[in-house]
């Protein structure tokens, strides 16, 4: 007798509370092995392939591609112990997007109604739901579902889905006004997700700080929303839906006001033909990596009093040193040393002389925290948006080691395989925007860091060299710094030291 186990979206670490399904790697009826990746999800940090801790036959998938799920929501069910190729679920019907959906056996004797912990033990699953994180906490016990609490609902295409258990409505302990001590359901089964409900005095079912911030920015009262997540949890999609409803209501009021002020006898359509013929504006959701970048940059501008200073430097000698290093290693010695790797090595030396810029600010304790090591981030533009991979312990590496690590992380970024650990924990960021053909910029600090060095393009320019006008390779360097951690003298000293090392690389050798 096959045992049907439910695999839920695991905790992806770094405080992430939700993820978007990008691509399913298995279909209903496929046989999966333990720790085989079954779905590719995108979080606010990176793209992650999620492995399944059970081995067996996939009997159901939950969520179409593009759907955003909270942590703990069901991903799929697996029949453990069934012969290969044999499905133990009910009838399989095509879903709205062509994906097949199945279900676990229903009824009181269903193995899926047993506790999650015992089911995991008996299945022989690995427990390593996400490589590098795993499932540290035991699975919560699930309630036994009575046969009379089963429901059949039609899909959008009209096909009848298989039977799915309907959990009992969670009960909030907060009393309703006028009926002290009377528990009430946290979310009604008939309420429309994202719809406006009467204001409740109980706790707001929201776990994501991004959702709370989005609601505050658009003056959305979370207590009036009905969540579409488990146990009435309010998701970002619910807030987005409420925002759209508010915008539509405001637009309707505007149209009504215009119609009321139109000349007598003129219809609203005749009063504004251009408005009715204008194409609708395109709306692009700020979510995933792009949404996380937007939140971090907004927070940086809001919390950090930044200032920028810049200087032009003659990089002719630096380019000559790079050419000599690559010529000495030979064609079979591995990847060449890049200009970015040399600048990164210069930055680590400069941070050793000016540790104020390798720090962060604890606003609650009103303290500046100087960090012992340099974890150097570098901005990388990818198809999924701007990401900042981090070179760990850059202060212990030479230029060749830093260059090799930058190349490795850049390739992972381009293929969307960077994990959350490789995108967090930076203490200083190097931004080479010269690859886009621009000379200068005023970078936004990567919160909660204290500084960022920007590098423009290196190009031939007229320059006074040894008292004579000559054509030299010139680059503009700009430093944006948190004015709370240091004053302009420290920032200027840091930038001048970097420029001196660019103009005369021997300066760097004298300080090692």
C-alpha cells in the first residue's frame, strides 16, 4: 500500500517568507528520487532549485508557473512505496496551463492524514529539503480530515479536479467587539482573497515585512483584507489586488467628476475621446530580484545620509602591470587577471588603512560597528536584474584569487544559480559601471554597508604627464560613503590612496 506524503515549500533561509514558481521540473506521474530537484523557484535573493526529500511517484502539484507561494504551502505530493509508473491518486485531468494535476487518496484511512514526522521517518526521506539549509525543525502534526470535509471544485477549463481536503478554519483568540472571549474564524471560507472585510481587533495575519511596507506605502489597512494564504495569511498578491481596486475606484470617481462637469448634452465618451482611445499603461510587478533591489535601494536612500566624492586617475601604469602579469602566467595558466580584480585588491588594501569604511551602523544601539573582515561585493548586471555577488574574505586573497572568484560568481549570476549565501553578507561594494561606456556616476550604497566605489570607463584622454601633455589611459573613480561613519577627510584619504595605487601600482607593493 503506497503512502502519500505532502512536500511543502521549505524555509529558504535569510528571512525569506515566499517564493515564486518559475519552472516545474517534474510532472504528475513522474518517478522522483530522494533529493531530486522538482521545482525551480525565485525568491527575493536568487533562483533556487528545490529538491524533494521523498522518493516515489508524483501524484499532485500545487501552483502553476508564475504563482507566488508562502513558506509552508504545499508544493506536491509523492506516493512512496508505489511501483514505478503506477499512480495511486484519483483521476488526472489537464489544468488550465496544460499541466496535469492529481491528488492524494481521500478518506479516513489515507496515509497522508498521519503526522508529518512519522511519515518522513517511514519514507526514508533525507530531510535535506534545500541544499545548505535542510529541515531542521520536525514537521507539524496534521489533523485527520473527515470524509464529509472533502470538496470538489471545477478548474478554469471546466474539468473536475480531484478531491482535496478542506482544512478546518483557524480560530483567532482575539475577541470580537461586543462578544468578549468568543473565538471567531480568522478567515471565512466564502471570503474573496484580497477583498475588504470589517476591521478586526485581532492580530493581523502577515509575516512578510515587505507586505507590511507595501501596504503602508499605499495606505492599505491590512486588517480589512482577507488573506488568500494558509490560515488566512495575507500575501503580497492580496495587497496588490487591494491597491488595484483602490486605483480603479479612484479612476471611477475621476470619470464621474469629469462627466458631471461636461457641457450639457455631451456624453462622457464625446467629452474625452482621446482618453478612451489612449492605450492602457503597462504595469510590471516589482517582485523577485528586481523587487528586492528596489526595496534595498529605497531603504538606502531613506536611512543613509550619503555623500559622493570623485577623482580622475591616470590608469596607464595599472594597465601595463595587468598586461605584464597576464604575459608572465602564459596562455595555459588559467583565466587572465582582470582590471576589476586589480581594483578589488587595491580596495582591500585601502580598507585596511581606512577601516571606517568597512563598517555598518546599528541605528537602534546608535553605534558604528567596524567589521573585522572584508567581504567584497561587486555589482553584476544580469537578465534577471542587478545582483551583487560577494567575494568572501577578500582581504586574505591576492589579485589572482580574487579574479578567479569573481569569474566563478559572475558565471553563476548569469545562469541564475547564485544562492542566498553568495548574495548576502557584503561589507563593501565595487561597482564597475565603465563596462556600460559611461565615465561617472553617484552610486547608491548597498544597505547596510557604509561605502561603494564606482569605476568609470578607462579611455585615452589628454593628460599632463611629467610636465608634458600626453595621451594617457584615464579613469574616473567615485566614492559614495555614509557620512555617519566618517567625515570627508577620511573618505578623501581613502579615494586618494586608491587613485595613487591606480596611477602607481608600486604604492600598493610598498604597503603590503
